C-alpha cells in the first residue's frame, strides 16, 4: 500500500500536493494529544472524502492502529468514505424544521434529483444529506447548500434554489 | 469623529436572512453620502428576534429596524443618518395596535426578558475584546485571582447555579469535587456540543460573546488547579469555531490566557476540539472520549469526570451557558444571582423558541417564568390563529408540557414532575396540526439513529419501540401496543448506560400520558386526528364542490383520479398513494382530506 502510494505520488502532482498539505497539518499538531479527529477533519477538507489510502497514511503518521482510525471515521456522521458531489445539499430534519414541514422539502429534493440521503447524483453534481439541526431554528425549515444556509424553505423554492448550483 | 453606530445582527439566522448583503448596501450608502468616517458599522452576535431579521439598530437613539433587505436598507442612511428622519416603514409594528415601536424597549419580546447570559449578545462586536472589557469583561477573572480558589468555589456554591446543559446538577459541587480530587494534571472542559435539535442558545453565546466562556474557563482552571482547557464545539457551527479562535488569540495577546495570567503566576490555555456529528457526544463521558480522538462512546458513572475524566485525570466539565453565568456571579456576588429565579433554581434560563410560534428566536427569562408568558407574551402566540397544543422541552430526551400547565412556573424541578426535563432549553411549540404520535416517533427515530450501540437496552430497545410506533402510525397498531411501549420504555430508562438511553423513551411515554386519545384514535379508529400520518389519510372529492376542471386528474402521478370534463371527479382509493398533489392543486376546496 505504502509503496503503491509513493509511486502514485510521483506521477500525480495534484495528489502530491494534497498529501503535502496533510503532512503540514499533522506536523503542526505534532505532540498534541488525541488529535486524530482534528486530522481527519483536515483530511476530509483536502481530499473531499476519506479513502483507504488516506486512512492508512494517517494511521502511520500518527502511530495509531488502522482499526482505530477506521473505527473513528465510521462512528461520526461528518466523515464520508465515498466521494461527494460538487455541491452538498443538507436538508435539516431537526425538530423545529420537522414540525414546520421540512419532510415535504426533503421529499421534493429526493424526487427532483432522484437520489436519497447519503447518495450522490450520477453526474456528480449533488450529494444529498440529512442533518439534525443546524441551529437556525428561527427560520425553519432550513436547507444548507455547501456553506450557504437558506431559511423558510418550501418545496417550490428549493427547486429554484437547486438550479443555481451548477 | 463617530456620531452614530449601526449595529447589525450577525447571528446565524440573520446571516441566513441576508445580513451580509444588507451590510454591503449600508457601507456603499455611507460612502455615497460621504459620511463613512462619521458612522461606525458593528456586526454583533444574535439579538434574539430571529424572525425579524436582518436587524439593524442605530445608536445613540437605539432605533430598531427589522426585516431589512438590500432593497430597503438605503433609507437608513439617506433618511435617518443624513436627514434625521426615522424610516417608519422598517420599524416593528405592534401586534395589538397600529403603532410602531421605535426601540427595543417598546417591544414586549424584549421588555419581558432579563439578559444575564446574553448580556453582550447583540450589544458588542464579538470579535472585539476591547468591547467585552468595556462591559466589565475579565473583571470577574481579576476578582477571582484576588479572592483565591476556595472563595471562588464558595461563591459559586452559594449562588445555587445549576448546570444549564440539562440535568441541573449544582455547579458548585462539581467544581469542589474537581478541586478536591487528587491527580494531576487536571482539565477544564466546555461542552459546546449542542446536539438537541431545536436548541441554539450555546451557539449564540459562542458566536455572540465568546470571551464570556473563555473568561469563565480561566476562572474554573484557577479554582480547580488546571492548566489546560478544551472547548468542544460541534462541527455544524463553523461560525462559532471561527469567532472562538479569534477570541482566543485576542485573549492571549491581552494576557488573559497563557503564562502568568495578569501577573498572578497562574498559567492556563485553551484548545478548541471540533465534534464530528455524533449526538451522543453531548453526554459528558462520551464527549471526553471524543476529545481524546476516540469513538464517542459513554462509560458508566462513577467514576465521575471530576475523579477520572480526560485521559483518566480529574476533569471539570460544564456547558456553555453555565460558564457564561460565572463571570457576573463573581463580580456581583451570589446574592445578586439569587435575586431572580426560584429558590431551588436561581438565575435565568435561555430558551430557544421555535416551531409554531409567532416570534421565533432566543429569549432569556428568570427561572420560574410560566409557559404562557414565554409562548404568548414573549412569543406572540401561535401563527394563523391555531390552537396551542403543547411545548416539547429537552429535545429527544424530554417530553411535552400541555396547555393545562401553561401557568406552571418552569424550573428544573417542576418540569421533572411532568415527566420531561429542562434540557438545554430548546422549546418547540406545537399546534393543533401536529400529531403527537408522529412527533414522538420522530424523536425516537432520532435516538435510534444516534444510539452509539454500546449497551443493549438503548440499541435494541429503542428500535423495538420505533417499530411499534411505526406500526401505529401505519394504521396497523393493536390495543396492547401501548402497554408494550410503556414496559419497554421503563426497562430502557432503568437499564441504559448513559443519559441518551435513559431518557430516550421520554417523548413516547410523555405523549402516551398526556394524549392517550390520540394513540387510541390511531389504533382503534385508524385515524390521525391531526391529519399528519400519511397512511391514515384518505383523499376524496366533494362532488358538490368539484367543477370538473381536471386539474387534479392531470396532477395525479398514479392516475387515480378519473372523471369527465365539467363533471365531478372520483379518486380510486386502491390506486391513491396519498401524495396530496390533488389537495394542493385544487382551487375549489373540492378535495377532502381526512
């Protein structure tokens, strides 16, 4: 695995840059106790998701068993083991949103994109996620697309909104 | 020379409502009128009235402009600031009369509140440590360093402060236990993993007044003898993390953090740890595992974190709102703190009002305030003239307070008697359109999802309960299902390892207790009185009202509707998938949903 990665890094400057970036972050956190979750956050930011080779790499660098790394990554909802689409749509199904009808917003999104929560559209444009409360309950129902939050959503409004994200 | 200040609410909800573009327009307008040097723009933390956002307040007058948009923001500069004429169209319209409120002091949403925890939220620039200091910031720390650890803990104990994270454990006892514990090093932890859906008070404090939490943690570190603190913030709150980072840097620059704090010889520093989306991490032992970089699984207590917490060392853990209470207690004393609230629950509580209520947002009231005051006087009642049905407190760990208890003073102990918990302060208001069985099922789905799987009663038990609830809402319930739910619920409450499991049955048990008729209607009559449970609905055409426009037939995705043009249509019940498209599209009220 390691040898394989070395060779691929030589051929692929983009990948090289990504791993260099991860390396720099790990160096920065060197000596900090229990930094695994923070490192995985950074890794997901860099790579977009957490493939096997990244888990293996982090395991070696942090001197943490791979089983532990895998255990942590699969325990927390935030970490994804599969590539994400260009845009991540998170429909909030927290209580405040739910009682104000966010399930109908969610249904509309699944129908118009043809994907369910946790799936990515075949063209790689959207990934659909369900979240439990983003803390913007005053504006329920709420939809988050990438880093933008949209309040007072309706099934009609959400479709227009999706089209803005190409 | 600054003559006016424009405070723009930059809380999460106002940003969502377009605060950034409003700010851009205001900056542009100031420049256009050549007064950019006379007017200062300050982005504050959450002002609380999320429903009215974006909010702009003009000082020194305190004029309160609400629902400002990029299109209507211009006159705030060209009329108010240049010509001195208040833009009346942007003022808040009083619900009971035609008059408009000029300032916050004229709006009942604000006048009925007592702001202690939220003292700086919406008042200062959260990125400015100078503004925090100008509002007595870090004076509590100064006092603490002067009086010493024992006196600090005594003051906290005398104040009667109880943990605002949910259970209401006396904070002073926790601090004393952590101080008395042997073992070193010790740690101070702030629980900012506000996972209860419908609660956003901790988010607002972290975003709007991060220094209040930092100051309290330094005080706590000094009191128990710790040198390191961790703030654990959930990943869903990136803005809170960003502002906290800025605040930590400033605090270090000013010598409130780091080596030899204020010349006292005391060293303390704080690190941020980011959650990764696991509700169970709000439970203190699970949170500590997560800080250690492990799977966030809870462990049995005792040992309590005060004895063996982070890396097995004595650890003091409090939530954000609890910490925010600490600096003013040190400045003003225990008596001052006890001057509001009830005897056993002194002080204030921040509630997040959400759901079916007119004024959604963040409110802080004395403990012992009634639900009626919260929902109707502050919250402005239920929208659309609907009837109040209940308020869910404590999120997935809590239960319902019904209309019968609207006049009961709310504190830690009174809500417990009703089978619910105070929780972190999320208050979801439900109206007649909400089905209680459906809401309870919703919460259970949440706990099934979030159960970490370590102990069997929680992992398997909640799933069994969920399946029964699903059966009931699908119209396949049997009369002994209610008994089964109660038995299962009791077993899960008594045998689960941590707070998540022990409280998971609460929403179901609470709704069975207060809304038995609704459960019976689902099970015996196969009807959902609130028309919320899809499988128990039928759609039919009222032939007298149907004009035969064919709109519904064209809309129906499964061709269940037939009929000739200009004649009454019919829905074939066997084909109908109850999607409700016909109900939405009909302009003649001819579709009956029951």
